[in-house]
């Protein structure tokens, strides 16, 4: 049995109450679940230094969310807590920006738990801590930050990996929190890549870990290409693949037209209403819109012209420093 699990690259979930400490998003995270995607922080004997976020296991039900509002059958939200159920994975209760409790489905593998913990659940933590959370990838350009946003399949992670191959550092993949000073916070040192994107980038996947069993999507470690610094956001590009496009085109977005694209590319926008964060979110979007260069980049939907895309972005950044 163990041999079969190894061949399938599956680590079955086993509860471990010996918490470890990690760093992510400028936070100290103490977790009962091992998180190999995050850099581990040293913990000496008798070390009781407080953590910012606690990740524990427990028995959960939606009824524990007092005063919660219905968003969907799998999502209920109150002003300070969020209950999320992922079929065949488990339940997550995120509270006060400080606690995540996990109630796994019996027999689930650890990778599946981590996928939703580090995405949907952690996105809720960041919202609860008063951050503007974008759905995109953040890349260090000089002493500033560029963020790529867009719908799923637009090529955000592929573009970030392409910049990494050109020698640039990556701050965050998929979940990009921005503070009140319009600085992007570094996440953790990996990019998630689909098999076809890895092939386009000539990245071998034989030694990479799948993000979830039977998914052709992999964790690509960033190693030295990971930026450790909070950086001011200067550029945001909306990646827009179109069937009719034949070349890469950059179109700046000016004035009041900047506001809606920022709102539309917020991570898990449905979280905001139940947590009573809409007013603060609108305020943060307004502040950010006044400080950035925002542009839409259209590209052919088939035949990803990655080098042309990156060249166009770098040229536009040079023209709008």
C-alpha cells in the first residue's frame, strides 16, 4: 500500500499536533499541518513567541458561525468569520484574521488540504486583516512591483515564470495582498504551473510535486528568485486573451475607468459582502487606482506569445516609470 501511494505522489493526511512556525505575507504562521510550500521559521526550546495566525484541527459545523449569512451551500460568512466547505476535502473556519480551523474529510490527502488552505482560506485571513487582496501574480521590477491579473487561464503564472527565467524575482502567486501604503506583501516561494505551461517554458515536471493528486499542475519552487520585500505597486496589467487578436497590444486605462477593473480582479470578491468589508475595500481600490499605471494587454488566445508579451510589458513600464 505504501509503495502504491508513493507512486501516486500522494501523502495521506495524518493529524500532527506538534505545530511548526512559518513565514508568509509578513506574518508568522503556526500550523499543526506541515506546510512545505512556506519557509519554516526556527523555533527553539521553550519558544513561546506569539504568532499572527494559528492553524489547527477540530470538529466543525456551519452552526458554529454565529450570525452568518448564506453566500452558497458551501460558503457562509459573518462580519468576523468565514465557513467554507470543499467537497471531498473538508471544512475550514477562518476567524478574526488570526485563526484557521480545519476539519478534514476522512482519508483526504494533505496536498488537497494545503491547496485550499493556502488559497481560499488564507485569502479570507488577509481580507480580515484589512488588506486589499488581488487575484494575480506579483513581480519585482527594480524597487517596485508589477502585478498581472486576469481570468483563470489568462496566463498569469506562466507570465510570472517567464519573468523569473529572465532574472526577475516573484513576490506572490495567485494571492497578492496589498497594504494601506499600496505595497504588495511577499507570499511564499513557489509558482503553480499547468503541464502545458511548464512545457512551453521548458520546465521539467518529473521532480516537481503536483498541487493535488491527479492534477497536471505543479509547484515550481522559486528558490533565489523569490522576493522577500514589501514593494510599492506601480504597474498592474490585465491579461486579456482574445480569439481575434493576432498580436500583443497594450491599452492604458485612465481616470475613473481604473476603479472597476481593480474591483473585478479582487480575490474571492464574494467574501467582502458578508464580512462587511465593502466600504474599506472601495477605499483601498480608490487609493491604489490613484498611484498605479493600469493597462489592458490583449494577446492571441491560441499560440501564447510569451516573449512578445513580456517585451511589450517591459517597454510600457519603461515608458511609464
